[in-house]
């Protein structure tokens, strides 16, 4: 059995709240509790929960949760749509300064969204379609590691080298602009929401507790209809789309196509989710040293 502390101390009713943490750590439930106790609207900071074709598999808030508390930026992008941290910042900006609206409680596991919000985001030009197509082809043919070694050294030292999406992004920026991603980042404008202007909370969970919770959560997703949700995506499945990167989506599509047993898919998804949570924890540890730690208690 596991419990969260009743509520974090020192949550100011007038200041925005940021809640980051690894997948399956209870962030969304905590955001709901704060909203209900202190008021506020829950704002998504998860790069995959923006897509409309995955609710169960991405653990988006349920319709019942959305009826109890106002939610923003969830499931509003079509499956074929492109979405980036720049898109997210533009959409979150009016929620920070809108008059007469509830204060935002911004919750998610995409660390880059939080760093862009509180530290600023480099104004990098849009990547031309031909560069993106070249990058997609190189990824298929040579893999992320080959692209990584074509990225400038300063950027290689700064990005998450275990994340193919970040590697491809760095390669595209260098090819399209002639400048390394690190150079662009060093020219970053002021942030929309400085850390000192909000209440930043980092959820910490014991690794063993979290791993067990990850396995149980995927079983719950299967019980709630994740396979049917994947079946709805089967006819229009394009692996290269950002929405197709939802953890568990490729495996369930493979299961539906008869290329993988359900048990093998379950094991693969559980492993992938645990690996993702580990990358998140490492990122948070390195980039969120000034955030308040909110520990999940387990018994």
C-alpha cells in the first residue's frame, strides 16, 4: 500500500504550482488534490498527453477528473500533428497571465517543458521539411548514435544522449541553421515563469516502489481498454509520428498485427517504462536541484 502526504506545506493559493516527477509517481493525483484544496486549473506538461488518440495508454486524466477540476492542454492535438516545446510555451503563456482565470497547476514528466518555462527557450527557426525528412531517413538507416557523432561537441555534452528524439533535434538544428543547439540555447531570452515566482515541486519515489507501480499500472491500462484504444489507431498507424512514441503503442500495435504475444508486449512495455522513468529521474536530478522534494511514502 502507498500513500501521499496529505498536501505539500507552503502552497500559496495565488502562485502557480509546478509538479514534475517520473512516470507513474502520482503527479496527476497530487495536482488534483492541490486544485481541489487550494483552487486552480491543472495544466498539462507532458509531451505525449497532448495528443487526442491516446487517453488510456498515456494515463491522461479521465473524463470524471476533467469534470471535477478544470484541465488544459490535454488531448487537443490530432494524432498526425506536430508539437514541440515551442508550441507548448505559446499555449501555456496566456494561462499564466490571463485575467480572471484560475491559477495554473502545471504537471507532467517532460523536463524540457519545465526548463523552458522557468529558464527560457532559445528562439530557433523552424526546421525545413527536407531537413526533417533527411533526419528521419538517417535515423532509420544508421540510428541515433550515428547522428549523435555528427552533432557538435558542446551540444553532445549537454543533451540527453540516451534520447533519440533529442539527438535528432540537435542534428536537425545544426543542419538547418549552421549553429549548434548549445549556441542557440546560450542566447536564450528571459523565462516566462522564473522559478522564484512559483512553487516548484519535484515528486520523488523509491525505485523499487515505482517499478512495481509501473507494472500494475500497465495491467490496469489493459483492463481499462488499452488494446481497443490501440486498435483504433491500427489503420492509420505511422511509426514516425510523435504521437506514435507513446510508451506501449508500438508494442500493442505489434500484438494486434500478430507479431508479438500479449505477454511479450506487456513485458516489453514494462521494461521500456522503467527505463523511461530512470531517464526522467536522472534528468530531474541534474536539472531540478532547486525544486522542493515531495517524497512518496510507501509501506
